[in-house]
C-alpha cells in the first residue's frame, strides 16, 4: 500500500477577465469571421472562379475560436464561488460576483453531484425530520464547479444519552456552517454536505 500522505488542497484566489469587456470582442470575432468567410468566397469567385483559400482558412479558424470562446462566459451571484479546473489540475477559485470570462476549457464539473443532490432530497423527503437535514440550497446541479458560500443550518437528530446518575437525556444540536475553503470542499471530501452532517453527529 502506498504510504504517501494525502495532499490537502488550499484555495487560491484568481482573477478572470470581465465578461462585459470580452463580450464585444468575442461577438466581433464570430461576426467578423463570418463576414470574412463570405467575402473570401464572393471575391474569389469574381476574380478566379474559386475562393481565396488563405482568407477562407483564416475565417474558419476565427469562427471556431469565437464559438469556443463563447463557452468561457459565466456568472457568479453574491456568496458564490467557482472552482477552476483545467484538464484535471486545480487553477484557483473565483469569489467575485458578476459576469466573467475565463478559459473555455475550464471543466464544468462532474455530473454525479446533481444525481447525489436529487437522491439526498428524495431520502430527506422519505425520512422527514427523523435524520439530520440541512436547510438551504442543495449542491448546484448546473455544474460549472460552483459552490455556495452562504450560511446553512443543520438540524441534528435527537440522541439519547445518560447523565452521571444514569438518567436518560435527549440532546440535539443545530449547526450553522458555511464553506470557507472551496478547494478543500471540492477535492478533499467526496460530498461536503454529507461530511458536515456526519461530523456533527
């Protein structure tokens, strides 16, 4: 068995480009490439009976780049963060709310989180208030590695314990918690909602 210790991830704040600045640039690239594509065909047929191949290739490359760049836009609400993962490597976390543009190849996040949230909601609906339930939003099913930084409450289930004289006592706890380090929440535990619930018990 490998004796190497598991590495603990730490959050790194990164800056991404303003989405409102990049929006006209990306749209200009898409529209300009389309216009160049049409011009290369029209001008080439008038002059030599075939498109101008250099302009045609440049237009196709520009159009492809513009379409891929459209996938780089994302928004963040207040008290929301996005973990940036590029080809499996953690690149940092964006915490500033607003309209942003980042590398379009940043991953959108694993899909199993959405299924986990739906299964947890179904389980809570069946069990009612018997088991500890977390109020507030479940994990985002939209992907994009977004993590809520809002405060949440966890109503712990009642436990029976005995005092010093052996008298049975019922105890319960209400835990108010929030995600402080997004890198640890995303990479160091499988499901941080369930992790908080189990640790509180």
